[in-house]
C-alpha cells in the first residue's frame, strides 16, 4: 500500500451554532488541511497520484472557503461548520475527483487543523 499526503492552508470565519462558549461567536481560523490518498499500485513512472493533480483538486475546494464566512456556504447553512464537518466536506467533495487517475486510488483520510494544537480527522 502506498500513501501520499498534501497539506494546504486557507483562512475562513465561522460560528458554531448551539455551542455554549466563545466559539458560538463569529471568529476565524488559519486552517490547515491534509488529504491522504492511498492505493496498491504505482503508475509507469512510479507515482501513485501526481501531487499537482491532488493540489489542484484541493485548491478548487479551498477557493470556495478561503476568506469566506463558512456558515453562509452550503452545506454549512444548516450543518454546523465544525472542524469535523469541514474535514468530512473535503472528503465528500474529493470523492470522484480522482477517478481519472492512472491507477486506482482512494482518499483515506482528511485532517483539518484549526490551530497548531487542535485538529479533526475524518476517515471513511
Ligand atoms: Zn472555530
């Protein structure tokens, strides 16, 4: 089994609904997201996934979130924009985007940091 991971960053605001504490108020994070992709075989030149392809797919999602108030964006108009749910969102949005990859691969983990010391991980 081979795995590759890519990390990217973005900045966004959110407010946690029904949270009893200061995270109920509007505030922002400099988020870091790491996507891990795994597969059994490599292509002819020894790659699982071209890092450039994965970065492009992640960037397309980040462009929707970066410098936005996440609560205003679907599906977070109803779904609470917690680190857990945003990690799951990256997973859901990336599903299918790697179908055209030369060798079969799957997203196996998305980790989202709100701060250096706190992160949430989604695995299917
Ligand atoms: Zn927060």
